[in-house]
């Protein structure tokens, strides 16, 4: 057996570990859902990241600092800046200085952004339904509970690393 054959066998054996395999399945499912949503909303000139920013702004009274958006959407500050630049260009958000400090700018959703999200909600809901198999209410509640538990653990693990994840 070559070194690559030995390593391939070790990887195959790892995949038989239920805990490891389940973690991979969750990651791959999330990546696939992200890809599917991006492909579906692309025809509307959007992507999931832009929609996440708009939804986050709206659910927080229409205004947040870029650092807050970064934290809430799990994206780097540079990524937030790029996304917000595009949303500003499209007139969906604006940047305005916070108080007298011209360096600190808040991101505000515009009326056009609010209307865009309101008009796109049925489409977003439909895309979400297309991704999800038909599950009972009990199965959905159980799945939500498990996913929340996993997210909480991962967030704690990230915090325990003590590493600034911005590039």
C-alpha cells in the first residue's frame, strides 16, 4: 500500500465515526443550502450575504454599525464593507456618521431597501421551503433544538480560541 492508500483508508475509517460523520453532514448540508439559495436569488440580483445584511438591519430597527453586522452575520469586517458598498450603490442602504465622530459610520436601511425586502419575502420563504424536506412539526422542533445546541457549542469553541478571526 502506498502512503496515499494508507491515508485514504484512515479518512474512510474516520467517516465511519458517527459523531465525525454527522458533523461533516451538517457542514456539507449548510454549504449546499447556501449554494442553492445563492443560485436561486441570483436572478433577482442578490445573494444570501446581501439578504442577510438587509434582514439583520431590519430586525435591528434599521441601523447597525459595520462591526455589529460583522459579528451578527459571522462575516469579516472586510466582507461587510464590500457587501455594504454594493448595497449603497443599489440604494438599499446608506452610511451616515455616528454623532460627531466622522470615522464611525452607521449603516441604515433605506426605504428602497425596506420595500425590496418586503417584496422578496415570499420568494425567500419559497426558496427556503424548496430546500427543506417535508418534516413533521415534532421533527422540525427537534432539528431546531439540535442545531441550536450545535451552534452554541461552536460559538463557545470559537470564543475559547481567543483569536481574532478577521483577516
